[in-house]
């Protein structure tokens, strides 16, 4: 049987979460254009999981964090013509001008 103190702590944590002020406008997706997705739109994508039940919680959607990958190799005969950054947030690829 669980310790009464642990039960009380869990109850107080639950009450604290329920007392938080939540702005319902933050959950409206109707004004967003092209973003709203239904379950059928994302079901079957790699790593996407639905309705995971763990003890004391229910996760309705779980998506793994994406890992940054380097860009594909430029063919050797094009390396003199293109400059590509390995940083995904870096500058766009540049096409060199030939004289």
C-alpha cells in the first residue's frame, strides 16, 4: 500500500496543476492556415505514436525529436561550382559565377 505522505504529495501536485490559469485561445488552431492536421494525416509517419498509457499519465501524441543531418555530398565535378554550408540553419547554397 502506498505511503499516505506520497498520496498527499500526489494529490497536492494534481491540485496545483488544476489551479493553473490556462488561456484557451492558445489551443485554437482554426486561425492557422495549412497547419491543422488530423490523426489520419500523421498516422503511420516514422516515430509517431498515439495513446500511450503509462502509470499515472496518458500521452496522446509522442513524436521523437529530429536530429540534424549533414547535407548530401556534392558530386566532385560540381564542387567548384557550389558552396554548401553544413549548418542546417546556415546560409543557403551559393552557385559560383564563372568568368
